[in-house]
């Protein structure tokens, strides 16, 4: 099975092995960030998938394809700045896409943002768990 159409003569078994490692890492990260809480169903919901900058489409396309498997009603991609080539690829997979500025080519995030602060993973975890608890209390 071919996993990527631009493999640069990398053996497919190596790519498969790397894919398995990444899937395990994703499971670990999901457990870390969500503390083994049950995931929400996305069935028939409208999803807004946000990124701060899209220089290429690979990661966003992977997210879109993963979300599609959960059968949401609609997926909207929202990003302030997007590379033209990435926008073309994403538009073919998302139901809608909104952006502020499209560039032919994007070199660095610093070209667009005066501040691009790092958020440590503990803070992200704290915010996600807080959000989850808040949404659970609203549903009751």
C-alpha cells in the first residue's frame, strides 16, 4: 500500500512503521490532554477547524480526513493567513474555508506576527480540561 505519493524512494515498510509510531504518539498525547475523558461525538455537528498559519496543507488535510471519518455535518477551516497552494488543496476537502490573507508563498510566521508566544503543554491541558468540564456542566 502506498501511503504518500511523494515518498522519495523511502521504503513503504519504513513509512508504515513511522505511521504506527505516530499513531501511538497521538494516542499518548490525547490521553495526556484529555485525561482519558470520553471524546465527544462529532456526528452531525459543524466543526470549525482553526490554525494560526497554513504554510502547507499536509497537517490540515490529515486532520480533515480524520474528522470526516466521524461524519460531521460540516467542516469549516478558518485561518488568518494561508499559502495559495495549501488553500487549493484544503478547499477540495473542507466544506468551507475562511481566511484573511492569501500569499503565494509563506516563509516564516514572524513575517506576519509581532508576537508568537509558546504555550506549554501543561497550560494547554489545563485549558482543554477546563473547557471540557464547562461544556459538561452546560449539557446538564
